[in-house]
């Protein structure tokens, strides 16, 4: 494959020379300068992973004068009938079976498959392995033994196939679209498949096929239906239509990521593809639909319009997460989806944003791009896109997307920058860019230059709200202040452009007296005056940051009465839930501060709110009730509590509040549990309402099991044995792992594994539940499980299900440092096999260290010092950051 042809001046001038690390001074047309730049590239070949660069023959005289490699290239040039032609043949030998990094071409169980993002292609063959180097991959010929590899796949359309001598066969694939190497894929193996079709809005029949190991074939239909829904949704919501005749998905069991959007040949982790009622939970079903959507949506946001360089990763990932979130919201319940997404953001991204790993969604440097697929780039990136939509409205947002994708970027076939250049306003690009760009257009006529700070500055801003009320004038005054915290390498930050969606409620009746209003905070401090439709005597209760309109920490001195009013009456479902979380947070933090935890009891307002939620029979989506009954996660509380924090104490405080709820509201919990328990003859159905019902029931079971006594174990045992699907079975199993010595738990451990009948995803669940069991002797149990014949360090899913899960538990922070020793032991072992997985483990384990108490900080630093001596630089990315902040 050669690059250069058809890419033209624009490509060279912008997307290569200008952004070479040392090449910014090279101007197009200055051949000597270009040659100098090329030479630097060749000298620096390791960085690029190539040792030969193909350039226009016209350039060669300048080039050969300076570079031996180019001279050799010229020597070998074949110019049949065309003096401008150059043919380069590279032969490489690789051993996929030995590729434990799972990057490049590797072997997994029943198939050979590839993972090229971010930099796998250079482990496959020499190439300019950068996302801005786009090439047409035509005539990709695969040849293999027909028995072991009857299926041969690559991107695009199959243009030829046939039998060869000696039991071998071949297939040739051609992809008509230019693409970066990270979207290239090959798969070869003995696979089963299901097929269906989708007809696009302009009448193109697309052949859909999903492949998996033979024994998994009956678990593929949910993925197929999800794909068809995704294709339809992208047409309806964004007008984006599929552009090829084939869409293949292959499920593979050894995979570093969740899934990969290779053009027309997605490769998916089996954990995000396979689903049957007895193998997958409701959460799994929803996640699969979301990820199938995500990878499909990449076909436009990522593939047809790709990233200029890896610094722009959030352009495709943040935007595509936003799109998959919207898809899931439209397929299920919008309020529920928003709550789930914010829960994830707070539990995974906020900790990252306050850690030594904090980075802007568009980082300015990285050591290994493979380790930059972070919650910040993905989830905060999605929040940033969502803020665009809040600021521009859905129509304005769509106008910008259309302009960007249909008129500006796609016709040029260019790679884009992360502020979606030209999408929102001319000013979002620097002047030089604009002068050169005849396509420069403006969809919305809004100046969003300041909004770019979201791309430049790391850290979760704190938004402080203060208010006053003039009953006579009926004027509500709200003062908003923002502070963006210091993060490694970044201090004294500029104010962000923050959309703050608010409403007002009457303090007497709870009635909404001011509907959704978007305030735009652009300065450090700003005061807004609002006129509600009624003027109550007392100050209205503000519903702030509705729908979580910006990824910030909101500080407002809510009293308990206001919170319970919001929990009961806010028209914004997200903020109803948020109010219960604020009450829950307060309850746990009060417990944490209590001198005598055993006798601590949360405020009555909190207990009443819980009681009201249990008694709420008006809310139709039972998931909303379920989420209101769950206390904020420990990882979220770790961000809210004031350091230094003792995680063991925090865990005990949260557990204590759970116990009090379970004891005091026992009757209410039991009543509701019985109400949502299915009748004996009720079938197990996977759909939104049924899933919500199960979600509520399983949260209630959690409360009913907190006592850990014989009666609790019996109830969980019954829940387990009567379960008709994986959701209920796993919920009961998880509760039972907390009472591991009960006869019910012992029986369940055996039964769960036997029922799995070797299904890897189910066995992963079996390991994961036990790895997060709420028991004191968790670490010895985990070590014992590592000796189980089903355990393997080489399969990322299995490794994560046991080792990585343990690293997220409170027991990992055991005061004696045994958990930290375990990490010190495991990370180098994993690193030797698969540095992407080990880097993730290290990040997950240690990123919160600065919030911990002094003793734990010391213990961690000591282990980190030892780790630095043994692990390779890829893992050290994380520890490098640790050094930045003392
Ligand atoms: N495959 C991963 C994703 O879709 C990385 N592109 O997010
Ligand atoms: Zn993605």
C-alpha cells in the first residue's frame, strides 16, 4: 500500500508536514526542506515504526542525496510504462500464536484476528502507522488451510475467492474507502455465523453477519437486533446512512478492549456480544446494545471522518459515546440512562480527574497512546459534546453535525480536530487555518471560543451557588462561581463556559414555578436574576444543574427539607434522584464522622426519603426507584469526603447506613420485595419494564441480605434457586458471596459453575462476584481462586474478573498493606504478557492514593518504587505522573 496518491497538496501540507514533531518549519514546495524533514523521519524511524517511506518520485533526487534508504528504494523502483510509478514489496514474518499483547495480528482460540488501534499495525507490517495517513486497502488477499480457517475476512467487499492446492483456499477483500491503518482488520478461523439484512433509507440492501465460535452461535441474536436498531437510529436522528454492502461483526474471547470499529469488520469482545437469558444480565443486554451502537456509529464519527492525530482521540470517542448514550436513551428510558451515565462518570472519571492521571480530554502529551483510552477521553469527552447540544439546542447541534460531516470534512476526506472545526463557529479555528479553507462555514453563528477550555484544561470544576429571594419583587437572584482545580502540570486555569440548567420549585407546594432555563456561566463569578411565575413567601427551592448539564461538582447549601422536596417533586427526574444521593452522601459522611458508629443513626429526613421511595407507586420506571435506594458508590464518596480518607472506615460507615436502612425499613422493604417477585409461572422476559422490576427487586434483596444471618442466607438461596434468568441468579449469588460459609453459599458456588457449562462469560461472573465479596478474608480467597483450573493470566476478561475486580474493593486497602503487595506481585507478571492490561490495573489500583491517609500513602509509594524497578516504561506512564505531584 502506498500513500501519496490522491491525497494531494492539502494532505501533505496540513496533515503530515505541519504536524511532524520537528517538521513545522517545512513549507510545501520547498523540496530541500521536505527532504530534510523526510530524512529526520527516517532517522527517527523507530518512533514511526517504519524504515522505508514512499514519496513521489519527483522528490527522490533531493531525497536520495541525503538518505541511503531512499537510494535503495529508488534502485528497486519498478516503473512499468509509467515513470512515476513505484512499487514497494515488504515481506514480514510474524507469529500470531505468540502475541500475548493482543495488539497486531494474534491467535485466540478458534481464530486469528487483529487489533490495530491504536498502534497494532506496526506490529503487523511496516507502515506509516498514524491516523492521518489514509490509504485504500485493495486486494487484501488471505490464504489459509481450508479446514482450520474456512472463514477469511477483511474490510470492504469480497472480490474473489477460491480453492488452492493442498487443502488451502483464499479470499480477496477490497475496501473502496480510504482509511487509516488502525481501521484495518483481518479474521481467519473456523466460525459459525448468523445473517440478516438491513435496507437503508435510500434502498441499499446491507448484508449483516455476526460470527462467533460454533458453541456460541445461539447467543448472537441480541447483537443482531441491536445492530439493526443502531442503523435505523443513526438515519433517523443524524441522517447518517451506512455506506457499504456488508457489515460483519466477529466475537472473540481474547480482547483488550470492549470492541473495535474496523471498517465493515467490527471485532467484539465476546463479553459485549453474547447474550442469552441464562448467560447475560439485563445490564449486559443494555451494554451490548450500547456498544454495538457505539461501534456502528463510529462508521461516521471516526471512520469516514477520522482523527488528525491521536491527540484528537476524544473527537471520535467522546462524540461517539455521546451518540451511543443518546441511542440507548431513545431505546429505553432517557432519565434512567442519564442517571446511569452520571453514576459511571462520577465513579470512574471524577477519580481520574482528581488524580495524578488527570488530563484534559484532548491531551497535549502522552507516553503510550494505548493507555490513553481513558474515562476522561471517553466519558468526560461525551459530556463536553452534550454541553454543545445544551448550548445550541438539538437542532443547532444537528445543523453543526451536518455541516461538519456532509459539507466540510467528508468531501475533503480529511481528518478532523477535536473541537470539530467549522462545526460551531469560525473562531474555533486559528486564523491561519481559516484563510486556507474555502469550506470554512459556520452553522450556528455562536462564539464558542471560550468553550475550547474544556479541551485544554483538566480537572473537575467546582460550581458554587448562592441565592437570595425578594418576595415583594418576585425576583430570585442566583450567584454562580466556578473554580477549576489545579492538576499535574496545570495551574491558574481560565474560567470555563458552563451551561447550568435550572428550575425553581415552590417551597410550599413543590410546584414548579420556573421551568428549564439554561444559564451560561462564562466568568469566574456571575449573578443571574430569575422571575418565577409565582412569588411564594419563602425562597423558592432551586433545582440546579438539571440533567447534570455540566460535568462539575455542584456546591450549594441545600437543607434536608429542600432535598426531600426535590426528591419528591422535581419535574427533572435526574435531580429527583440527585436529591436522594445528596441525602445519602450526607448520611454516610455523618456516619464516617461519628464517634460511635454502632449507635449512629442517619437524620430522619434521609430515612423518610428512603421510606417514601419504597412507598412510591406512582413512578412507572422502577429503575429510578432502584437507583434512588442505592447509596452513592464508595469510589464516588472517596471524591466527596475530605482527605485524608481511611477507605476501610468509609466502607464500614456506608455499610452501617445500609444496615440501619435494612433494619428500620425492614417491613417496607419486604412488602415491596414481595410485590415485585415474579409469580411461579411468570415467564422471564428481557425488556425495559421487566428489567427495571428486577433491578428494584435485586436492590431490595441486597438490603434484606445485609444482616448476613441464617434467615438472610436462606432468602438469598431461594432467590438463587428460583431465578429464571442470569440477572436474578447473579444478584442472589453476589449476596451469597458475602456469607461464604453458609450452606446456601457453598451450594451456589458449585451450582453456578456447573450451570455455566464452560461458558466463559458466565465463569467470569462467577470469579468476579467472589472477587468483590464483602468478607474480611477476601485476599486469601482471591489467591485460592487464582489456583482454580479455569483461571488464566492470559485471557484479559478472566484476569480482569478476578485480579482487577479485587483492586477495586475496600479490602484492597487493608491496613496491613497486603492488598498493595498483591498488586506489586501481579502487575509485573501481567506486564510481561500484556502491557495494556497491566497499565490499566496499575491505574485502577493506585490513582486515588493522594486522597488516602498518610500511612497508606507511604505504603503505596514504597510499592510504587519497587514496581518502577521491574516494569517496562509502558506501565511507568502512570508512575511518571505520580512523580509530578509530591
Ligand atoms: N474500539 C474502541 C472504541 O470503540 C476504541 N476505538 O471505543
Ligand atoms: Zn469508540
